[in-house]
C-alpha cells in the first residue's frame, strides 16, 4: 500500500511540471517552427524573409559597432597598447592555424582549397562580430574602448585587407593555380 501511495504522490508532483513544460513558450515556438517547416516551403521562407532580415540586421550591427569603434579609437591608445598588438597579430595567428587544419582536412578528407580559405578567413575574423556584443553582455564592467576598438577598428580591417589576400595566395601557391 505504501509503495502505491508513493507512486501516486510522485505522479501528482510530476504532472504540473510536465503541464508547465508543454505550455511553455520555448516548446510552443519549436512546435510552431516544425509546423511552418512542414506546411511552408522552407526555401521560399528563407529567401523572402530570413536572408534579407539577416543581411539588414548584420549591416545595422556592423554600422553601429563601426561608429562606436571610431569614436573610441583614441581611448584605445590610452587604455591598452597590448590590445592593439593582439588585434593586429591574432587574425594572422588564428587564420594560419585554421589554414593548417584545413589543409590537413584537404589532404585527408578531400576538403576543397576554397573551403580551406573560408575556414581561415572565418577563424581570422571570428571575434570581430561576435566578440563585442558577447563581452558587453557578459562583462558589463569591461571597458568598451578596449574590446570594440581592438576588434572592430583594427582586427576587422586586418582580417579583410591583409588576411584574405594572404590565404588566397597561400591556397593558390599550394594548389598550383
């Protein structure tokens, strides 16, 4: 009798949790997404909604971060000179590590040289877009002139202007084209 009573008590305690989970916004959003994926044509939804929204929001993010980086560039010299050195050196180091790993994947698994270049470029510029918002949210007391100025004002131009041509040239030299 006690075992049956304990089992019944456990069911009673679990049911409100299950009920709340089933009525929660996360599950509702997931189920709505599955229904939309089944009923709608995902390609048309992506092309007509997500792609333009992503490009627009990314443009706004980069514009805002660029304006803030420009306004804080003078402060960067006062705050941390080593951030400047790191923001110049890091895109090359990270990109070359990724380029080397990509070349290993090229020889072992047939990864394309274009894929190697893209992997190296992503690694060289990985902190430029995601870093500042992450630091702003995660460490509110951190000085924005250091992380925004270093990544956006220095790291991004280095990654775009110097690293991309470097990795393209390396891939062409290795690939013989």
